[in-house]
C-alpha cells in the first residue's frame, strides 16, 4: 500500500508528505511505549510507527531508528515542533481520529504486515 | 563527542543521541552502525535523565573498527545489576512511564545492540557502562579471525 492509500483508508490527514514520492508502506509497529519501539523494531526503513504519543521523544526515536513514516492515532494533534522535525527529516507524518486498534486493523486488512522484531544476539565483554 | 546529561531533563531526552547519530552518519560511519550507536546512547541518555541523582556524561569515541559509548554517573548506583538487566524489570517513576519510557528494557537493549558491554556499579558511588559497537564496514576477514582466536 502506498502512503496516499494509507491516508485514505485510515481517514487520515497527511501533515508531512516526506521526501520520498508516495512511498510503499509495507510494515508497521504500534506502541505508545517508546522503550519497546527502541528495543524491538527492525527493518525500520520500511516500517511505519503507529503511536498515540506526540512528545519530542517520538521524533527522536523515529530519527535514530530511521522509521519510514509515523501515524499519530486517537485524534492527537502533533505540536509544531514535531511537524518541523518530521519535515526536516523528510519523514511522512499522518494523523487519524481512529484508535490504535482500529488503525492497525485497517492497515492489516490492506496488506500492511508486522515489522521484524529484533533478535537477541550474543554479546562479548569490552575487554 | 561528549555530552553532559542533566537529571530530570526529559524535555531534551534523546536530543544528544539524535545528534550523535546525525554526526556519525555525516562523518562517514555506516548507517547500520550509526543506528545501533543511536539506540545504545538513547537508552543511556534516558537512564541518566530518569535514574541518576545528578546527571552524568555520555561520551562517544569513533575508532577505526568500532564506536565506543561510555556512560558515567555519580549515583545512586545499582543495587542488583543482574536484576536491573532483566528485560521488563523497572524502578522508573510514573512521570517517565507516562512518557513511554521506563519499561525495563534499557540496559538489556543496550547490551543487545552492542558487540561489547561492560557495566560497573556501586550503590552510593555511581555507575559506569562501556559499550563497543563494531563498525559494519570493518568486519574484514582477518579481523574476524582475530576475534575468534581470542
């Protein structure tokens, strides 16, 4: 599903279009818990983050992970700083009045699938 | 790069890490490594903000084969490191969890994203953590063999 189709099926507003032209939205991860977003998502460059959080940290987490797009649910209004950040990054930012559950359901029904979850790998001591 | 992180400064939480990732990418560190460094430093930064008494330092050093992240604070220290490393275990205050942090994934996530992880902590004294993230482009066969023979 393309970004414009996503906006259409979730009844969303596209606040930031992003730099890539109508990108493919193939995968998603939904959470308000940013700790989980940081810990679990993988393949982020193709992953849309669905969240109800509109704190500055959402954009910083999305920036660090290289998230493909953000959908803000439950009718939250992102502050200007969030819109500016997304614009600077060229990251699509959408809003919808739907709940997270319904947003995810609609996205899944339209072919969007869960992003990969990061496997735990063995670590060695620094020295 | 060295950043001083203030305890309780949630407003700027993650801004040092976003800058670190951006600077690393700009200086030619591959995106995958920069992303892992960003995750490790973000977790460390939030830990300093949420848990430390007086904040602490976050230092990032770029070496030819790895990026090293060092975190140091002067208290309160961790009573039980093994317990603190357990995914899901958290002593975060409510204001942190309200903002989506403090889920008890921080230290475990740092370890998962690092190729080397070392932690020292003493209650009443402080905590020091060193994480080494191997640079993706530096995994030359010779170097890898060297690791295996260690």
